[in-house]
C-alpha cells in the first residue's frame, strides 16, 4: 500500500477499536496479564497498561514528526517489553514494525531502507546489528541500560491514547520471504482487531485461557494470533524468548501456570513429541496444540491423538491472520486429518479456477479471501498490491479444495505446484508421504525441468539416521504414490532452509542445489 495513500486516511474516526490492554485494565486491573518465563516477571493488566502508557509517552517524546503513521522498528526476541512497545505504538498512533532478528545485517538494512523507521528499539543482544542501521535510521534506543527504554518509561508520565482511524495502520509485518524479497504487509487497527477475534472464536480463547508464546513476534502467529488475541480476551500471556523443547515442555507442564493454549509449527510439535521428557499426563491443562505455517503430517496428528492431545490444524498468513481452522474437537481432528478446517467466522473464502470462476467441491482452486482482517496492501508497492487483489478479493497464491462437510484442504502453493507428464503434482502431498518414513526427519520437494516429462520432483531430505538411503525412500514412494508423483531423485541435506513460521524456502533450495 502506498504510504501517500495512507496519509489520506481520516483521523476523525473515534478510537473505537481501542487497544486490548486499555480495556482490560479498566474492567479488571488486578487480573494477571503477562508472565515472562526467563525472568519470572509477572504483571497484572493494570501494571501492563501503565507500562504501555509510559512507553507511548517516551516514543512520542523521541519521535516528533509531521509524517503520518511514523514507523517504529523493533529488533529483539519475545519479551514483555516487546509486547508493550507494540501496544504503545498503537496508543501513540504509530506503526509497530517487528524485525526478523534471524536475518543477516544486509537483509535487515534492506527492510529498514524500505519502511524508513523514525526509531529502532533494540535489545542488548542485537545492539551491534542495530548499530549497522545508523546509515538508514535516524534514532536508536536500547530496551535495557541506564538510558534505555524501560528506565525512561519508568520515569515518564503516562500518555493518553491518540485518536486514530480504525483503518489506519498500526502494524507492518514483513512477509517471511518463501519466494524472494520480503514485502511489508500493512495491518490496520481494524485488521488486527478482526484477526484476533477470528482466532479467539476458532481457538475458543476466553478470559480463563493461558497461552504460551514462544514463536517469534515478527510473525502474525506470535504477534496477533497468540499475543493480541489472549490480551484482547483478558487471558494470561506466558512469554518465552524462544522455543527450546525441554523448556517449552516444562512450561506447558507447570501446574502453577496451567497453560491451555499453545501454537507451534509442525517441526516444533515433532520436537516436543520426540523429547525424552515428553509426558502427556503433565499437559492435562492443554486444550490443544494449534498448528500452522506448514503442512501437517497425518502420522504426527495420530501420534498426538493417541496421547490425548489434539493437533488442531489451521491456515493463515500475514495478509489476513487466521483464515481457516479446525475446531477444538478431537473427533473432527481424527476424521479430517489432512484438512485445515473451516473458514474463520469473519472471512469469506472462494476457491477460484484459472478461468476466474469458483470451482466445484472436490476440485482445486486458488484461495481468495475477503473480510475485515484482510490487509489493504503492501507498503510502497502499489503494483504488487494491485496484482494481489481482484474486485476486492485477496489472491492468496495458495491452492485449496473443499471436501465433505465444507472442510478445506490446502494441497500446496500455486507457485510450488509443477506439471509432470501433463499431470499436476502438489509437492505437499509427496512431502507428507516421505515425511512418514521413519528414517526421515524433514523433507521439501520442488519441481525441476526434465527433458522427458517436462518437470519432475526433487526430494530434499534431512535424514533421522545415518544409514538412510535414497533407494529406500524412493521405494517407499513407489508403494504409496502414482508414478507421476514420485520424485526422480533424493538429495540429502543437513537442514531444510525454513522461515520462522516453518515454511520451506524453496527458492533457496532451487538456487543452491539445482542447475540454473
């Protein structure tokens, strides 16, 4: 979305949607709001609201600019401070831009140059990386230290919420870059509210919920689906700075916390289940483990169901938040193990064929979305925004198929599908078969040019054991897949390059391992 177009958004609209912490502090200031695993810091809604108000005052004092919707970049792992800065930006009428700290300095500079933040807030861990931004960012502020954000906030007066339009931006999320250079997804106040409400409804999040957050806040799952939803509904947010299987299991099993909701990508769920400390009985407070970001193996679903814990699959994106989701129903999860569920309540979904018409049930079409959670577009990229929308519908680039009862399956991304011998091949289907092999830890399949068939599949595999061979994996495929779906060869790797949300970076695999 063009920043000049954003400048035209009316500021006369009342602060109708507000921020979740402000409301919760008003109606229940003494209720527990956030708990930080690493430090043991524990804040009520009244205390968190006070921190947010004072951080907002610090930001307003440092960033005094006539530019509409100034961007505030944040570079740091999960913490109470990170969540507070996000909410403070909304109170100040500014835009929170969480930076992917996993990127290299050159990649981060590229994002900074694109969004041009007025201020970069960083933790001590990333001070050196933040310092390298000085040529593109006019101001830096450390969270910690004698003159850091938390000290300044403690000494600052409270700032009152700024009146701002519901359709004005409050967050900018840079896409995870599975296809190349990331784009800044504009998230308005209305988008954030609707996306959080969608997950609250499909995930049954209430004021009694306790959610563990150890997915990074630079992704919509962590920032909106988990953090914002939990606080908006008045639950308790348990924050961990990163995913470590043993620490996560200990936190999930801590009876004093009683974690009821946990969100993970499939690789994280598999790591938890493989831990020697796995004890399903200790997780009795857990209603479900919510899964998103990458295809979910039916074998993994069955394994967790046997332990009495449903893996509840879902589908979403930075551009719309939670879009499709399975209900918290173990029978439904068991009956439709490959499905991502039903459309979220505040989203309309179409499955559209190449001719621009909706496909019939059982047929594959591109997923189109419309609703209040859908982004107005990409920052400073009007051409890409225009290509992404057709008559108000957002084209996801993902393929979907509607099955019995209205459940939706996501075979693959449109750009990942390839054609072998005239037949469409969805790599995710092949990956599910290979991933079920006991000697396979991780897998990604891509299409490659082939002189005989046009295209063929190449399976990139991370072996679980040293004696895994390509022949046994290919035989496994031959026994379970049609001939045109079987990969032509297997390439063993130490690791599959993945984004923070678990998506395989197939453009990286192609560039590094396939002939140009």
